[in-house]
C-alpha cells in the first residue's frame, strides 16, 4: 500500500495540531505559574505548587517534544525509576531534620 501525498499532508497536520496544543498548554501553565507567584502563599505551599506545575510542564515536554510518548516500555521504566529517586531526594532533607541535636546552655 502506497502512502499518498494527501495522507502524508494530513498526518503532518495532525502532528502540528498536537504540537500547537502542547505549546498552548505550556504557555497556559507558565501564565498560571506567574499568576500564582503573586498570591501570598507560604513558602511551603508555593514550592509545592511550583513543583507540581513544573512536573506537568516537564512531562509534556518530555512526552511530546522528546517523543517519549511513543517509545518502548524500557524508556518508561527508566523514567519511573528516575521519578522514584527524585521523590526520594526530595524527602531526604526531612530525615536530616530529625537528627538535630539541641544543647542546653549552661552558664
């Protein structure tokens, strides 16, 4: 079966439509990020919201612009392992926080 030029043009238009949709989503998330920066959130809440938005944006870029959405299972296994280690590294400072030693001041 030979692919015609019309079929190729339609496929290209479909891919361009997807890329434009992802671009619009990235721009919307950027606007949301800037808007949220003007809200008076606590530092913890601001960091959590920023990390959630950055994770969504990074996932969109990796999935569509780096073509990971159509890759094999091994790519997703490596990506999942990376996410697990990232989450572990995010919670690592909490372990050190409980190790603080308090000294009594003796005059």
